[in-house]
């Protein structure tokens, strides 16, 4: 397999971004080469720099045009984009340029609790309000319709009546850390000759 290069996009704490970086550290044919972040003071920025990986911080205006970013990705020959808690909508030219090469994780069982405004604790609160017995994670390709790209994998976890949003978040995060890097690896390997 030709060596594959990943750019991880993240906006906040970056626990998933770090898991992915660490997962591929010893890999021979897949490497995380770049982190793209839209907030200079996001905790993920420092943590990723400490690991010796290049970080591009792009303000929202520059990001929205998509042009500079596409050039940056092109220049570094990035093959895959992994969205790990990235809170901006991906510009359409990037979605088209990376057709079936952008992988996102969503902290619910899509199509439930997806779409606009459904991120972070908003998702877990909505899950509790709907008295769901289970929740989970969805890993999917990104297309032009928000949270509606082809599903690649889902994992579920049982909920208890007494679960708080924080407890649901903890359960979901555990699934994310356990499965996301592994599914990213599987998808890249399946799709690369
Ligand atoms: C995760 O729950 C992910 O599903 C969502 O954003 C969160 C990011 O968390 N898209 P972290 O920054 O990786 O800790």
C-alpha cells in the first residue's frame, strides 16, 4: 500500500485526535502529518505540537473559503481528513476534493440526534430527554449533507435511567477512544490499493 497521510481536524480538547495520532505513531504505511484547528487557544493545539506534529490554525473566515486550506492539504499531499470534534462545517470544495476521504465521528447513533446544533453535551441531554435505552457512536464519511454521509461503523452502549448527561458523555467517550482509531485504519486499508 502506498503510504497514506492523514490530516486530523479538531476544535477543542482533542482526546480523540491524540488517540488517533498515538495509534498511528508506529505504523509504517499510515501517518498523521497535520492537525488543522480553528482556535489558536484550543488545548489540542499545544498537545499536538508537543508530539512534534505540524499544526495549522486557521481563523473561521479563512477556513470558510476553503481555498487556502485545500492548497495546504494539496501541498502536503494529504490523502485523508479525519474530523475528531471539529466544530466548523467543511467547505464544499474540500468535500468535493476529498470525496469519501473525510471521516467524521458523531457521539450518537445517527440518524438519531444528528444535524444542526447537535454537538457535545447537547446530544447527550437530548438522548436523556428522549428516554433512550441506548446511545453510542457513529463513524461516517462526510458528504454535503450535514451528518448524513455513508455510515462506516456504529457502536452502542446501554443507558441506565439514572444516567446524567456527564455519565452518558463518559460512556460515549469510552467507545470513541476504543474504536475510532481502529475504524480509521480499517477504512484506509480497505480503500487503498
Ligand atoms: C467527541 O465526542 C466527538 O464525537 C465529537 O466531538 C467530541 C470531541 O471530543 N464530534 P475530544 O475533543 O476528542 O475530546
